[in-house]
């Protein structure tokens, strides 16, 4: 536990790694004060995941945390990331940014540079952990996730809409893909977790091709 609890903001994708990073950061004594999500240029969906703002806002509501959004076109990502960090520093006295990266060194180095320039501390609760062990921990912790996008050249769209289980992880591994998805082979949506006050009530629609070679499942809230 931290001697002096720090206000933390969470880099929130809506997926399992961000959720478990939040879970561990809170256990370590950080005080989560907000989520933030970077959107595609249209300002309505997340890149690679294809999730819309409505679904992400429902997650934030279940976590009882505010969520901030920024959209970015080509060449604007770093500027917009620094912008949302600055807003969180001003509004929530944020001192730390929590990221869900596991072992992609280039990502970590980039985030460390950006956060240093933004005068905020980075935190990587999942860093250098065994990928499959982490997935098992997430499942044991009660984090329920659905596969919502797949890299079309790596996994068939049949995996979309399936709930992550030990059995599904085996099937993914048999397809030649790491079941953590750390290299971007697929992305997930958290629909329930220990920190959620209620599970998401969602409905699935059609599959569609989105940017970067992903096939995504249309997800909306069940009314």
C-alpha cells in the first residue's frame, strides 16, 4: 500500500487489461478519480476496438467514475493525450496515470516520455507479468469480458461475441495467438467486474471492418 495515496487517472480502453490495471492500482492504494479514452477522428468510436462512447460511459457509470474523451486524427494523438492529462490534473488533482500495458517496451518508453513532459507519474501495474498468468488472475478475480474485435489476419470473426473463459483461451492459443491479446490480435470489452456496481446489459449486432485491419462487432446498450 502507498504511504501517501495518489489520485490516479486510468487510460481506459474498455477492455480487460485496463480494467485489471485499475483493479490492481486500487489494491495498491491509488485513489482512482477518472477514466480517459482516446477516440478515433470521428469522435464516436475507439480505434481498433470500435466501441462507441455510450458503452464506455456505461462502464464509467458502473465504476462510479467520470470519463473524459479526446478524439485525434493522424499526428494529433500525443497532443490530445497531453490535453486530457492536463484537464485531469486541473479538475481531479491527478498525480498518476495508470496504463494496462504488459510487455510492449516501445509503448512503455513512449508513455514514459509523454508523462514526463506532462509532469505526471506513469504506473504500469501489469508490467512484465506472465501474460497467461495475468489472464487467469483476471478470470479468477471475476472480470468478465467479451471479444469485440479481432485482427482479421490472425483470428476468424467466429470468436467475436464470445466470453473469455479458460476454454476459449485454449482455443485462441490453438489458433496460434497469445490468449492475452497483448500484441493486438484481438480486443475485449469488460461487461462485469468486482468494481462494477452493475454489469453491462448489452446487445450485439453485425460485424464490420474497421481501421487497421480489424473486424469489430457492433455493440450497443440493451434498453
